[in-house]
């Protein structure tokens, strides 16, 4: 199964890394590496994330939570498409 990133997801990852790097360049590199490592597991474990109940077909759009970050992706027969990546503010509570 192929792993595909949307342009928005690539921009999200760049923005997250740049934001973290302002405070700690080493943390930015470590978090980016760990996050991408988790994403790379999705082709092998596509149901790792939880279904997005508000999606038209909930089982095809899923959210994987990694620490304080959420990766939204869609599952297809031949590919996993990474749609967006964001910092989960609610995960800090």
C-alpha cells in the first residue's frame, strides 16, 4: 500500500517543525522524525487511527493521535492519503 501526502499535510508538517524549532531545534528534529515514523506505519496498519464519525464514510477517514499531534488520513484500496497534521490543543488539558 502506498503512502501519499497532500500538499496541505506537507505544509502542516513544515509549519509544526518550524514552530517547535523556535523554542528547541533539537526537539523539532526529534518530534518530526517520530511523527513521520508513526505515519510510515499506516500502510501496514491502516486501521491504527480512530474513525472520524462526522465523515461521510467514517471508516475511510481516520485520525491517528501521536502525543499532542493528530494525523488525519483517508484509507483507500491501494493508498493511505495523509490529509492534514495538527497540534491538538485539547490534548494538553
